[in-house]
C-alpha cells in the first residue's frame, strides 16, 4: 500500500476523526497538498503505527482548538504552516521550544526558546545576548555543525520543535526566500528531526512555510525537504522513545567542589546517557552524553550540565 496516510476529517464537535498516533495538520490546503504529493512517493515502513492527515481550515481559533484536541488525546502533531501565533496560543501547555532556523525566533514567546542553527551575521547582537540569558541549549550554525551529535541529548528532551527550511543552504531549499548560501545540508536537518522523534515528551513539531515562494517545478524543494524529515520523524516514533528506565548501568561521580554526587545512567544497547543529582532522586534524569560523564569523572562539569543541574 503506497498511500499509507489516513485522510482524516473534522467532525461536528470540531474534533479530528479518527485517532492517529501521529497526525499531519495543514494550515494552508494547497501547501498541504504539495507536501502529500512528495510524501506519497515514499515506502511504507510503519506497521502498527497509525498516521493521518487533515486540513485545519482557515479560522485561527478553530486551528488552535483542533491542535489542542489532537495533543490532549495523545497524537504527535506535525503542523505544516506553523507560525509564532500557534505557539503563543499553545504556550500554556509547554515550557520550552526548540527552533531550528538560520535566524533567532521565539524571544517574544512566554516559553523558553532554544534556537539551533542561527547564523550570527543575520541576527542582532542584542538578540544573541537575550537568547544567551534565557536559553541553555541554543547553538549557532558553527557550533551545530562542529558536533551535530552534541544536539542529540538536547533534542531528546524536546517537547516542541519548530523547523524552518531556511536553516538549510539555499541550494537545497530553492523556494525558501529566507535561506542563505550557508547552512545545513538536508541530511543534517533530518538528523536533528530524528533526534527529536525519540524524545519521550515530544508533542508537536511545526514546519515553517511563511517564506515559501512558488516553485518553478511541480515538486517543491521545501515540501520535499519537509516530507523527508517527517518520514524519518515517524520512523523514530515507531522505534519508540529513549527512556532512562532502560538504562542498566548506573555510576556515581563525587564532585568535591560542588559537594554533590552525580548519578549517571547508561543504556549499553542504545548507547545513551542520562544524569541527575543523586540527592534529588525525585527529579527526572537529564539526557546527556558520554563526554558529560567523562568530564565528570575527571572532576569537571560541562557547561550545559552546570547550567541545568546547578543554576536552573
């Protein structure tokens, strides 16, 4: 079966029927159709996982109500055409958001913005300073590409992710007016999205189409990029979240300068790491890296762990 996406409808009670594990919601009907034309080229690898698609309609209040409806019943929402307005209205449900873009966004949101992939020559120094004060996870394009895998534990804790095609080089997103010659490759962006798919708390991933221009060809490069990213996100959902409960190796590191003991959990099967302060066992583990553990053994704490464990 090639067309494995279930076409869903909005019922009389302004609810999307039926329930799906993941649902692609479109703000613009034409753009959603473009995305699905790209998506239907792909193979079906998702046995046991239900995936749906629905057009939200043009009424902003109705859009928010339908998105809330899907999130509350446990569907992972993939919002095509996501804008800051949607996150503003949904902010009561989330305390932070990861925004993947070549510019800084989200500083006006009531939740904490973590910006990934922004290019310093495109943003003001004032915005960078504000972001550094508010965010522990933000990384410019240079930091991002220096070690893409360092983003894995960060996105493994994501609850909302916003994806802007501008983060990719203009040669890969020809119909994205905001893209630049410098940026990520499609494979790098897809890897970031894949990281987020394994977050136990992920509820919403939005795809920005505000800067989309009419494509010269029948296939939109932006929609092709987003459709591929969505496919890999859904594959990650099928494989399941990465949980600290699966860790079978627990080690304790005594930090004398902090008078604290860090409890590290490691899953040898997935090669993933988590950490928490031993005395705060009621708190959830924080996803981390092997490097975080190795530095702690040496007696130091990485910048990210210090901010989360001792400053936050």
